[in-house]
C-alpha cells in the first residue's frame, strides 16, 4: 500500500458518521474525533458531523478506538442531540467547567 492509498482510507474513516442504537441500551458511534467529556449521565463527543450529546442513566464507555473513531456506550439512553455550529463553543465551555 502506498502513501496515497493509506491517506484515502484515513479520510474515508474520518468523514463517515453512523449511530447505531440497540434496545436503548447499546450505542455504537463511528466518525468520532474526540470524547470531550463524560460521566454516568452525559457524554459530549466531537464527531465529523458536529458535537453530539448523549444523555441517559448508568452510561459507561465500553469501547474507545481513536484510530478508527469508534465509541461504544452502554446504559439506558434517553436522548441523542447534535449541537448547532453556533452553540458548539457554548456547549464545550459549559462541559469543561463541569469537569474541572
């Protein structure tokens, strides 16, 4: 594999974003750039499609693969919501204050 083939694979992985939710208990997300903050009730993820907030009960980070951009979360999922571009800095600032 040459340099360009490898680069195309990396770009493809970074641009694809999927969310799979099974029985409101098992959540798999691809296209994750960074896990900004998390606790047992809320996760803030930076994805290729913007910031994603996951709210629920007894949430646990089960798998984090930073090279592939895959995150698996288990627990009772109540809400998934994307933050608009205008609200991204506000959300990031709010969560960083909570977890200092």
